[in-house]
């Protein structure tokens, strides 16, 4: 039985909630360990701090203990209008705001000995299509930013490099209650996000090859 590790972040940037953490809380209470076509998997969940370095260190400890087959990080990106499956993480921390412990790195390598970037090893197009087919707005993103989410995605792929394990990252929009006083910001209901995430995880766990569908952009 495959083991899947999903991570969510605590609130940051002045917010009192983080939709990725709310998803993790919901999944703790949901019974959906059986995937389509009779395939089963173990689901493990981890809350991480929005802190450079510490987030990856905590994740690495659990990966060493749990030995998961698939690792997927989830994080809030208020500018997103859809579930955004990240294609690439770059080897730089360049923080617009400080993390939750006051660290604000500028142009700092995540791993000075590591590659310039890592591509997600998840079947990102298959995951996108599964969520879209379920009616949930979902896209491929070609930039995970330069904040803690990109830091974690790079860390996931750095830890898993050279193994048969796969991993990546998904950015999600604000929740409706987060944009009540924010003009021109999109949001997505938690139930819709949950539906899309379940389809994404089920698509990732099948072990099937990725599909060739359009996921690129013009900008």
C-alpha cells in the first residue's frame, strides 16, 4: 500500500487562517483512504511552520521516519484564481516579507550545492485533468515564487532526488472569508478545494504515466 504525505502551512502574513491548513484539518476527519479502481493508500498529514529552513528540516525528519512514496506540499497564494499545480522550484529564497520567525532572506540559495531548479516529479498534467474533470478550476503553474512555498517544494525534491519517490507542490487561492475586505482578489470555497485535492491525490497515486494535454501559458 502506497504512503502519501500531504503538508499544509500555518497562517502567515497577517492572516488568521491558512486554507492549506484548513484542508489538512478536514482531511484528518474525512474517510477517503480508498482510491478509485480499488487502489488503497495510507494518507499522512503534517502541519509545517512558515519558516525558511525549519519547514524543510521538519519535513525531512518525517520523511525519514515515514518513508512515504509520494510527498505533496500545499500552500496559500492569494494571487491564484485556481488550484495551481507547480511545475518547477528554483534554488533561491528572495522574501518579499519576513517569515514567521522574522527571517527575510534576499537572493539566498536554498542549497548552495544543489541544482538551479527541480521539476516536479508528480504526473502534473494527469492531476490537473482529474481535478478539471471534476469541475474544479485547476492549472499548471510555472513559478512557485521565491517564498517559503518554493523553499519547501525545492526541499521536497532535493530530499527525494535519486530515489523512486515522487513529489511536488500545489498552491491554492484564498478562502472567501479571507477576501471580504480585499478588493480584486479571487477565492475558492473549501469544499471545492477539497474535492479538487482528492481527485489530484487519486491521480497521483495510480502510478500511471503523465498525459499529454495543454498546460502551458503565453506569459
